[in-house]
C-alpha cells in the first residue's frame, strides 16, 4: 500500500541501505501533516452516512432521468446500490486520509473502475456530480479545521478527476 | 508492504467499515519523533551492533571458527556478517513502518528453509539476533555503558523520556526473527 513510509522503505531496500537521515526527514514531514489528515478522517467517519446521502440526493436531483424505468436509479434495489457506491467512495477517501496517500483509492476504487462501469452500463457523470456536491458542501470551521478540509477536498478532487 | 496506517485501513476494509480507532494512530503520530530517533539509533550503530553480535556468538562457541565451523574460513564469516546486517536492516524498516509486514515478506519468508538447506546452525543464528536485540535496545534507550563498550563507547545523546512502548515494539521484531528461525 503506497504511503510515504512504504515509499521510503522501498527505495532504501532497493539500494540495500539503512534508513538515512533524509529518509527519516521524509517520514517526519508526513507525520507533521498527519494531524490534519486524521482529524478529517475522524470527522468524515462520524458523519459518513449523511455525507453520502446528501451527495447521492444531489446527483439524482441533477440527473432525474435516472429515476426513469430501466435506468440506474429506477428500483429500490438500484437506489440502495447507488447510495452504497457513493458511500464506498467516501470510505476509500477516509482510508486515504488515514494512510496519507492515494493508495486505497488507486487500488480499490480506481483500478478497473472504468471497465466495471462500462460493463454494467453505468454513467460516470452522476458520480462526478455527487462527489462535486460533497466537494462544495464541506465547510471550515463548521465541519473541520481549514487544513483538514484541504486534505479532504484534495482527495475528492482526485476521485473526481479519475472519473472524468 | 504495510505501515501502521495502512494496516488499520486493511483491517477496516476486511469488514467494509471506516477506520474508527483514530486515537491509536494519533498516538503513533505523537510518538513519531521517538520512533525516528530509535531508527536512527540502530542505523547509526548498525555495523557495531552486527559485528559485536557475531563476535559474541563466536566467543560463546569457538567451534564456529575452527575448520569445518560455519564461520570458517573468512568467506563464510563475511557471509555471516552480511546476513546479520540484512536482518538488522529489515528490523529498522519494520520499526520505521510500525508494522512487521516488510520484515515478514522480504526477509523472514523462506529464510528458515534457506538456512536449513545451507546448513546454517539455527541456534547460533538465534543467539546472534539475541545479542543484536540487547545492544539495539540499549542504543535506543541510551543505556549502553563505557564498561560494556570500552573504547568504542558512544551514545546518541537524545533527550531522555518514556520509550517503553517503543522498546517493547522493537524487541518484538527481534523476537519475531528468532521465532521464525527456530
């Protein structure tokens, strides 16, 4: 799983050397920024269901055709699955906040995503809309501190870019 | 390879839930400087720790450097020193990451079988790792003394504090190596 620490260790191991002072500086840098990440992760975890629900409602509002018969949001089962998908992305974003890198999103969300959505005939635009809504919904200091929100938004942007 | 953070993520993902134990990770962050100092203490004294451990192992079992022993001739002694350094290096990686996966995957996996095939005695190897453990923990806590080290005595000189958790964690990686080999 890619993070600052594993990257540092991989390169040290490739060279067959002990962790050097520059390696330790890199890890120290990541630790210094960790407080904001962990704050965002904690706040998001506490409120993940609501965030996902609002984001889901926003994308259905923008693309009402999804409610039409046969479309992705037409039955209760489909609705539950759509909401679960949004929740899935938010959970991966929380993982990325914990790890301090995009590893979880890359490995469990983005890799193969395009192929899956194409095979299931799902549109990506509503996902983008839902995540964009979450992107503009977060507010400092109401939801979390400024720096925590920056970290959170950066990951939302990363996910949006991967889908568009 | 995982670190303390990705370990939390992987176990949360197993039950598709969010990472809820943020407090433990905050603790890891708060103790981060101690950890880096500990890694530095081992890395900076690595060659001393390794040569001391191999020399100590041989002192206790002179047969190793007599004809037919596993540290005879120099070529095999050199291989022994090299292996000690490799094991210690992976232990520093594990300590830096706060997780044993790098040690398991890249060092210990298959090591016992390799040593058995090469005829490396497991008890002697375990003893060398034990000595490395004792001197590494002494370097982490700066409890090494001039009486132990003689002319090569050197201390890290970092600020003293409660490093018991970190010491226990570092010790557990050495124990992991010993149990993987025996």
